[in-house]
C-alpha cells in the first residue's frame, strides 16, 4: 500500500506560478513512475506530467515549456512546478504513483487560475 500526500494548490492569477508537492510513503525506486493528473469539471482526467523511476519525463502537450516535473529521492517527493498558468489549467490535480500491480492516487488539490 502506498500513501500519497499532496500540497501546494491554490488560487493564482493568469501568468502566475504554483508548485505542487507529493510525498510518497515508500521509496520512489519501488514505483514504476510518479506524476500528476488533472480533472476539470465535466472533463476526463488527463496526465499532466510524470517521471519514471529511471528519471524519464513525459508531459501533456499543453504543459510543455510551462510545467516541470521533478523529484527528490531522499524526500520521496515529486514536484510539479507550474509557470505561466492559464485559466484552462484550472482543475483538481491528483498525484499518481504506478506499480506493476496498480495505481495509487492522492486526495487531490485544487488549482484555480483567475483571468
């Protein structure tokens, strides 16, 4: 069982920045990948960015160049630095951890970008 604790959401104006954090209860190397998904009202949950145990990263096209996923192995934490935020980035952001057996999810943190 993997527990994920998120922090860092909030309200920001267009063009602003936020950093999300997600602390895992287990070593990052025991996970295939960690990352962030988001879900806006009336829309499907989508992958925003993730990072594999080997350090490879993957981004949603609209996040490329604005968002950066990173990690601290010692702190068992994954971060999502979000810059140049737009109103369309408004969503609940969920931390995700993947193993061969299943996915684990955080409780979600609201990100609201005002125009």
